[in-house]
C-alpha cells in the first residue's frame, strides 16, 4: 500500500471560540469543554497511523499561520468547516488551497446543505463529504474516480435514501491519535474517554435540526464489539456512544450490550437517547453494561407545539423514560429549545420551571437557531426575520447573534437562556444532589470543572 501524507484539520475559530465541528452539525461549547472530534476519528479508519496528522487548532490554540506551517507536502487534506464560523473557515480554506494547490482537499460541515455554501468552496476542493463513510480510500487518493459526492449525486442530496437504514463497514479507527488532554465530554466519569458509533445520522426527522437531513447509517454489532475490545486493551474506561439516538438498530445494539456484560468490559458510558427508543428491557441492559447518563430531547413543556416540527413522542414514553431512568439509577440530561416561533416569555419561563420540576440531573438549554437546511431558517427567510446572505453565524448558544421570534427579540431570548442556566444550576438542592452522586475524586474534579466553566460562560 502506497504511503500517504494526510492532514486532518480542525481550523482556528474567530476569537478562539470553543467550536465543535461535525459533518452534520456544529456547536459552541456551553462550558469550556470540547469533545473528541469523532468524525475525524472515523476518517482515521481509512489510513494507517503513520500516514495521517491531526491538527486541532482549537484544542491546541493555534492561529491559521501556525497550522499552515505544520502542514508538510500534503497529498490529502480533510478540513472541517462550519456555518457559524463561515467567513473564517472559508478564508482558511483559501489559504490552504493557495499554499498547497496540488493537494486533494476534502471538506465537510453543516453548511454544505445549502447550495450557495457548496458554490463558494467549489473552486478550492476535490469533494464535499456528506458522511465519513461515503467514499473509499481509492476515491480519496484519486486512484478511482469519485462515484458519489453526496450532495452532487445526480442533483440529489445523497446517493442513499435518507431514512432507510444503511449498513456501513468501518476499518479500525485510530483512537490512540485522538486523546488530546483538552478533549472532555461533560458527562464522563473518567477524564480519558473515546467515542464509538453504532449508528451515524438519525432515524428521526425534527425539522429544526440539521442532523435530520443526513442519511441514517449503522454498523454491525460484531464490528463494534471488536472495536470495544481494542479500546479496552488500551486501558480506556469511559466511552461516549456518539450516536445521535442510541438504540438503533435495536438487534445490533442488544448484541453489543449483551457482549459488554458477558465479557465484563466494565466501561462506564453515556449516549444521546430518544424517548421513543425507550423500553424497560433496553434501559436495564444499558445500565448493566455501564451506562450512567443519557441525554434526551425534552425540548419544551408543551410537547404538542413540537409536532409541527415533526417531533412526535409516542404516548407516555417520555415520562416512562424519566421515571425508569431514576429507578435504575441512570442520570438524565434534558435538552431544551428556547425561542421557537410563537413562544412567549411566559412559555419559556414555564419550560424552565418544568425542567426544574422534572428533577433532572442536568439540563442543556439551547436557543432555537436558523441552522442551515432547517425549517427555522426557511421560515425566517420567508417571514423576513432573516435576509438571504445574513443567515450564517448562528448557533444554539447565541455567541454571535440570536434570531428574534414573533414575540421576543434575540437579546431577550438570549437573556432568558442565561436565566434558565443559572435558575437550573444555582440551587443548593441541586448541588447537594450532584455531590451525593459523585463516584470518585476524578469524577468530582470533572464535575467541579464543568460547573465552573458553565457559570463563567453564562454570566
Ligand atoms: S432526534 Fe435529535 S438528532 Fe434526531 S432529528 Fe431530532 S433533534 Fe435531530
């Protein structure tokens, strides 16, 4: 196999924002954490360890020039880009292209759902990647013509049917190259952790979410189990199952969890979990295999208002999930979305009080954001709350700007979001509960660190 010089680059961000760039979405860290860039981790499975270099300008606090200096004779460059930092990311792409015009450049990011973002990068790239499984190694290196370029395939979004479950195969990912000390996932119980996928993309279709626009792919249980065995041999104790909604496909997930129990892998782990996936038997298996925390979308006190965005929770699944999680002692982080069209101050305050009343272990309050490809962007453009060309640089933390809704200005929504964070976390009863759940000194350290950053960032 020919040896290559491959660079994975997470570029710098404006004002050194703690940005997390993935294929299907991007986030501004709500605290100071940045988590392991798991899409690059998947891409590492195409290459040998000696072939690739990973430069994370945010984790390593590097400026554009410092990143470019580190790149030597690249054959391939993979660059993460993001809508909320678009101008800086585009300018970085141009610099890289100017310096290395011979390199094959691949880009990925949430922005590429929009045609005009694709047009802007077109002169500088070999291909836009829609997911980390789309191309083969031969296509990356140019040995074989690229068969599908995701968005560009015969004018369709992807060569796959978006919501059909598609099986993908993945060679071993190079986990050992992705253990930077600043990578943290706020729910972990051990500082050193790594990420594993069973499924990529999401089977659900919430229209305010970009992930809904990506194909739903999954791996076979045997492949994931082999990966877990390798991770265990590395001495890693903590896993983040980076699925958008853990539990899909159920047969594969059950095989994985049962093997984790039989082989006494003893990982502690966390994952996103959609209430519709809930069953007592699955949650019991998750607990027995080491799951300590799930993150689940509750979004609003008024579940009915979510239906128009395609979010439908079956029957009593949400309350059953919350009750049973408490019973089997799995911590729950509830995700909430504030400032949706039609929400008043009273509605948002009710959602905040609801979050407190649910007695959750954590809550993540997100601002309704006109993300690329989302119905919120489409509707805001239609209603004139957003103008074409001014629709970038939004994120659910409200770092740059916040979109107004029918009743509240962007500033009011941002203030309500900050109020939600302090109202939820600054309660003596809450702190006591958190302290009683501490499992080790390492766990205590992680929790204090995350709390401090959360408070500082939301002042
Ligand atoms: S379930 Fe979550 S990840 Fe999936 S489409 Fe809905 S909001 Fe997005």
